[in-house]
């Protein structure tokens, strides 16, 4: 190949567990109805930008594969699309014993500070799953070919990146450097770690790095990876949803603190303004709900 290659990173659409605010990791829920629409819209955005891939990489998790199907369904309107290469090393970060728990339930069990550290820290690892636990990937036939020592029981963001890099460097990046046009459909935390690596983002700044669902991120390589900010904008609805989520979580935290007082107190009118702000922002941005991490 002689043409200049490119890389598009795309976070899968909203899953049913995202909508329920559950830690997902390597558990395997399907896309929600909205998630399918996000995949279709991402495919339409690639089509409009005249970015049809030669190669598609994704994980072995259903929500990522369904997003690929939604994206390529749109691309097939004008161009043939290749089958996806599914690799377990591109799976989401493994959240250990947190997987399946709703965020609030995890905070009640382990403490809010610990949970937020596990979610946002670069190096902190959530409680591990025992290998005998049926939720451990050792019991999933999709990983029967993977040596047990390589299957995670839990992961930090750093460990998630280390697991992805052999596949990314040896296959994904190698194809781009050879001139291929590559689409990688990944997962929120796994892509956060990968974007931090590609853009040399300091580990201390990674907690503020948000990867919106359904918004393509385009990269070129000229000796180092550079994001092309001119082709796609990380704005509403994806990024706006993440901002609204922070406001919503602030309001819930305030309610929990007030309820813990003796005697319990209801939120004053000033706190209720936060709820009004969420509704108003959603109306202005023409979004229906908050994107779930």
C-alpha cells in the first residue's frame, strides 16, 4: 500500500448495563436500543467523512461486535466493508469483583472513596475474582485457547493497556503504518488507557479523560500519533452527556449526605436547582438521557 493510512477509534454504543449504571468489564450484555442507534450514527459519520476502513478490529464482547455490525450496516450503503478481526486482548478493562454491581451498590459495599479510586486511578486494581468463581474468564469457552496466566482476575488501567499493546502495536498500528485505513471499535476504559498512551497524556490527567460513545476519534501517524481535530467534534451528545452525568452524580451524592444526617433532611430548594439544570441542559442539547459509563 502507498496511500497514507489512518486509525479511527470508536467507543461501542450504550449497552443495557451502561444504562443501568452497572460495572461491566468482561461481562457480556448487549447494546441497548439507543446503543444500536449510536452505532448507526457513527457509521453515518464515517460515511459522510469519506472514511471507509480496509480493516476493522474489535474485542470478542457482544456489545462491541454489535456496534461493528451497526457501523458497517451504514457503510455498506456505498462501499464494501471487511469482516471484523475480533481479539480478546481488546476487551474492556476487567473490573474484578465489581462486575455486575450497580455503582451505588459498589459504593455501599466498598466505600465511595475506594470505588472512585478504582474507577479513575491509573494503577489501582479493584478486588479480584477467584479463579474458581464462575464469573472468571477461565470458565468462558471464548478464552479456552488463552493461557490461564494471561486471563485477568481484575485490572488497573495500566494493566489493561499492557494487555492491549501487543495486539495494538503488532497488528493495528502495523497495518496503519503499512497504509491501511483501520477502524478499532473498543470500550470506554480500554480506550481511555489507549488514548492516554497515544497522546502522551500524564497519568495524573487520565481521570479527567472522557471517551464519548459513538464519536469517532481520527488519528494519523507521522512519527507519532496525532489526533485530527478537524474531521469529527467531540461535542454533544457524547461529551455533553458525560458533563450532565457529573451533575447528576453530584446531586445524588448530596442527597445521600443529607439522608445520613440525624434526623434525615430533604434536599433544600437550592439543591433542587441542580436537578432543574440537568433537565434544562438536556432540553437545550436535544438529548434524552445521560450517557452511562
